[in-house]
C-alpha cells in the first residue's frame, strides 16, 4: 500500500448562521487550502465531498466556485456526522490502492436552514418518531452512566467548560465565550440532565484536506502528517436490549485502527473525539482506552485531558470539540483532521507541546436498532 500524506488543509470559521450558501462555504474552505499552502490545484485527481444536509451534487456545486469543476471525478458522501470522515477514508484508500497521487476531501453543512430544535428524522425511524432523538439518547446515557459510576451533573458540566475554554482560543470556533460550571448547569434544560450548554450547536461551516501519495510528496516537495490508519464501521442492527453506555461500534473501529497503525491508546498525544453532548466525551474517553472505565470524570477534573504540556495522557478536543468548535455535521470529520494536522505541524491554537501522534473519532448519527449508524477512526503521525 502507498503511504499517504496530508499535504494541506483549509477551513472557514464555523458560525451560527453563515451569510453564504453551503456550496460557497465549501468552496471557501477549498480556496483557503490552496491559497495558504501554495499547492497547485492541478495536482488534484479526484474529490470526495461529505455532507449530511447539503443537498444533491454538493461536490460539483461547491467545486465550481473553487475553480475545480473541469470534469474532476467527484464523489458525494453522506454518513450523518461521520460524512467527511468517511470521505477521508475513501480518498486515502483510493490513493493507497489504485495508483492516483492526489485527492481532495471536503466536509460541509449549513444547519441554520433547518431551524431550531432537534434535527428531523425519517418517517421509518420508529425510535425517532417516538421522540427518542439524539438529545434524549444521550440524556439516557448520562443518567445510566451517573447511576453506574457515581458521576455528578457537575462532572458533565466540566466537559462543557473545557470545550468552551479551548474554543475561546480557536479563531474558527462557533462557541467562543467561556462558561463556568454554574452557568452550564443554569442554562436551559434540553433533556434531563443535559442543559443547553452541554449540547453541540447546530453550526454552518466547511473544512478541506488534501491527501497525496508519498511519491508525489517527495517529487513536489510537500510534507505533512502521515495517515497510519483509517477505519470505518457501521452499526450492528439488533432488536435486543443494548448497553447504551458502551458503544460497540466505537470499540470495534478503534481496536481495528490501533492494530493497523501499531499504535495503542496510551500512545496518543492528541485526540479529537465525538463530543456531541457532554456525556459523550466521558463515554468515549473510556471506550477509546484513554482512561479506565468509570474514571473519565477524574481524568477530566485532574486536568490530564487538557494539559498542553508533554504527558503520558492524551490531550482531548483542543479545538473545542463539537460543543465548542461547533458541529456542522458533514464538516466535523474533516475539521477534526484539520485540527490534528495543525497539532502535528506545531501550529494549533491550543498546541500540545511536541505532539507526534494523533487520533480522530467521529460517529454518524443514529438509526432505529443501532447504537450508531457509522463510526470512523483515523490515526495520524507527524512526518
């Protein structure tokens, strides 16, 4: 398999309500990538564009505004919140296996057009139609986790405080105002025990990543983090009862990624994980092996997951995560890769000193009978 390098990234600020359309947001991220890197756009051989709500032909519509619509093979990818992470996985696999040298990955969504409240669900989704939406599911996870571990509402609130603190330093983040534990707990209740400040915002935004083969990187004088593993899994359908605090899909995807990369969870310097709600960070820190089961609140409160100094523990969500940076669904996977690339290049807004290894984890929505619809885990190392 050909080694794959992240040669360049681009991003537009995530916001509550962008003044431009989804395709223009995506084009802005692509233009930023080429303007800031100086890479020749003519190197791109294929494009993979991830979106959940961007509409048909989002890739073709976006690339025309970025000057790349001259017959470039373009693949549109939808997998809910994991859309652009799955697009990244497909682009990396294509370069590794098929002999092309350069692929562009874009993630985009403009959720402000969907109005307030939970995202709409399909009519065939019996759980969603009965009111079991994502906020409700994560609230049930929170209640069960608190029952089993003794975690408190203050423990949940501290996740939001950390997310906002990191987001305040990130010029691309949606939620840049810092908050206190009391402010988090006093914000409007959404699904008990999750208050408004414990939920990721519905954001508008886009991010882009340029992948190249190791050979092209050498010939063109390009450098960047190397992709050591990308794994995508779908949920297992079952009508039997399931443990909603132990998402099997994340365990399966991460263990396969660790084996493929030859890197274990204790070796990561930086991790961007799917904190769509405060409880999610606690659950996924444990499921990904970043701390022992039941220990995520202590891991957070001790500061081990937020230290910018070299440490044997991973720095978690220094971008602000989904709750701080924002969550334009289709753009989230690519945005995680942008943050980790900046970390491994030593130029992130909240930089972990000496970062050499990184992991991105994102799950894609829910469907009735599944713990999650999709999960993507990506492992990167510094060049």
